[in-house]
């Protein structure tokens, strides 16, 4: 019970951080490779993948994986957001391309920011995204519809992970939230009327000696 509560609390903490501060969450994910984020070591991963494909081991390990796609929108988001296909079948080491479709149902431009989750969580480190729209602000004009691509592969190390021997399905889930834009006029610093920057506005205080002399 305590372990389950701890895991749920940890998930809620990271999910809230992702929504409130996506750039910070993204930097952590990129640094440690959490959740299948596009990390800075992607080039070495691709190189290793190329070498693995050229070996006989690639032909032996032919396990199929069902990748399901899920798409939702957060509160106040006036978009329709859905996967173009509900699932794909792939194998570890195969590059796979999927599309999600977003439609702005309003007459005005709306910007959105997406977060994602990979289930089961233990499969996330092996889910490598080469190209993705997550954590990048997307802006759609009124009534505009766009297709958003996701290019990914499952790291061959998935096959050597003992904890994943019973896993043959992985779910990639996205949630798009509206980007709240500031309203009203832009405020500028008024240096001319700030005494700190304008010496003419600074009030000269009398010295203590002069004050005492005046009092006598």
C-alpha cells in the first residue's frame, strides 16, 4: 500500500511539473533519458541500432510489439486531438512513423503544449523518439487541422530486459493543454519616473549635524 501510494505521488508530482514547467521537465528527461524523451545521446543510439541491424542477432530476435496510441486534451482546450491510427505493429530496432491529428474548433488562433506518458512505465527507457512534437508549443489558426508526426523505435535492449519478457504491448499517450497567453498591454519599465535611475527625483536628506544645528 505504501509503495503504491509513493508511486502515485511520484507520478502526480512529475505530471504536475510537466504541465506547469514543461521546459524544466524536458531538460531533466533529456539529461537522464526518462520516459523515452529525445535525449542528447540519440546519435549514439542510432549508431548502435545500425550496427545491431547488420548482425545475425537482428534476424534471430524477431519479437513483435503492439504500440497503441492515445490522445486527449486538457481542460479548456478547444482542439480535437486524436491519433490517425489507433495502433501499429513493430519490432525492436525498427523505425516507426505515426501521426496524430489536431483540429482547432474555434475561430481564433490557439496555442497548445503537449505532455506524454509511456505505459508500462518500465518500458519507457527503451522507447526512443527520434522526432516528436511533445514539449514544443504548437499554434493552430482558427479552424485549422494539422497532422503531427512521431518517429520512434524501441531499443533492441528491450529484448534483454528480464522485467519486460512478458510485455508485448506499449501505449504512447499524449495530452494537449492550452497555452495561457497574457492579456492586456505590455508593461515597460518607467526609468524616467524612477528615483533610483533619475537623480533629479531623488530627495536630498539633511545631514545629522545640520538637523541638530537647526533644532538649536
